[in-house]
């Protein structure tokens, strides 16, 4: 069985839900407490043993490349000023030379198309796919648990969570088959079905382990829900030839693709930092009292 060494991170989205904040700034660079969203996702992948990060970018995304680069002048200045703690933290977050690759999705044709743009960089090996809107919080991380499942089952692995049955139209939904380790065998996949057409209420939460045969299925650029080239449709076709397993993720998920999820992530993660907790909690209590919201 081939090890999962590479991760694809599709970061070409325009971030229209966050305008005007995202007019000049990639949405993946919006800050949750003290790190950009994309850093949390890269950290999750790194914890799972990923050695190479493939970013599928678009116009106005150079801030992401700069973020993962060595900032020579900044590091020198911090070093001269004796700010070793923050310097060491920055260096620890930094990928090694040659561990990042960037390619562009020239036209926004959908998630399936973005993944297909990474085909040459992934090559002929299974890979992880992490949608950077989602910050996952668990120990061990979601992708690490998925790699563990993959090492037992092989095939393809998707992380799933349960949603309110009325919300299936927002997600890719899978059908539940026989139990398997931390999840189950997947029997069906539908992108954004109406509740009455959904095979279950288990939704794909944005973490995938896929075999490279997915690329030839994405090649024909067939469009699906919303007129976009959907990864879910290509996975369904791959499912006719290869098994798919669901890992039931039981940690916390913050969907930072929406302003509500982004704000929740900031509040929750701030309250988890000992240095911020007393001040933030005190402020929230006073604010709720003052506004009559308590
Ligand atoms: C994408 C996928 C969908 C998945 C979702 C998770 O949809 O197509 O299957 O459930 O991410 O966030 P999007 O959010 O891009 O519409």
C-alpha cells in the first residue's frame, strides 16, 4: 500500500461571502486568533504525515505563497531584537524547502476541476484532499485518523459528520453500508441533494483520501450540481471500480467559509488560549449583560 505523502489544498475560491474583507486578501488568509485559516489546515495535514503541500491557487492569492515562504528580513529583525520565542514559532510552522507546490486553477469551474488541476503534481499515488474552509479540532486530527483507517482498508476514505436532515442540500451526502473500523462502507454519494433524495444525513466534511484514478474520471469535465465540475460526481464513478469508506469524525468542525462559522472559530479558539481566556470571557460576560443578551 502506498503511503499518503501529498495533500491538495484548493485555495482558488473568491471568498465573496467575506467581501469587502477579501477584496485584496485571500479568504484562506483571514485570521483565526493569531494564525491564518490555511495554517490550521496545513498543520492538520502535517500531523497526518503529509510531506508535500500542493496549493491550487488563482489570481490574488500570492499572500498564501508568501505566508509559507521564509521571510528573511523579518526573521533577521526578530533575531536581532532577541524575539526568539515568536521566531521559533514561525520557523516551526514553516514547511521545509521544496515541500510546497503551487498551480493555478485558471477558470473557476468547480471543486472537481480544481483537484484535476493538481494531477501532474500528484502523479500516480493516493493523496489527501483538504478543503481549507474547514478548521477541524480533535486529538488526533481528522486527517491523521483518516490515514489510520486508510492503512487498514485501502481504497478511498472520506470524513463524514451528521447534519440536520433539512440541511443536506448544502453538502455532498453519502449512503451508509456495513460498519468498518471508525466508520462504514459508502454505498452512494450525491452532491447537494434535497432532503427527500438524500441517502442519509452523513455529509462529506471536506477531508478526503483519494486514489489517483480520480484524475482520469475528472478529465471529461462533466458538470453536475450548480453547473460545476463536482468531485462528488467523479467519486461516484470511481466507486463503481474501487471501495470508498467513511470515517465518522467526532471532533469539532468550524466552517470558516461562512462569516458565522468564522466568528465562532475565533471565539472558541480564543477561549482555549490560556493567555486570552480571562480577558475574552470577562468581556463577553460584561457585553452580554450590557446588551441585555445574557
Ligand atoms: C464542497 C463539496 C461537498 C462537501 C462540502 C464540505 O461543497 O462539494 O461535497 O460536503 O464542500 O464543505 P462546497 O462547500 O464547495 O459547496
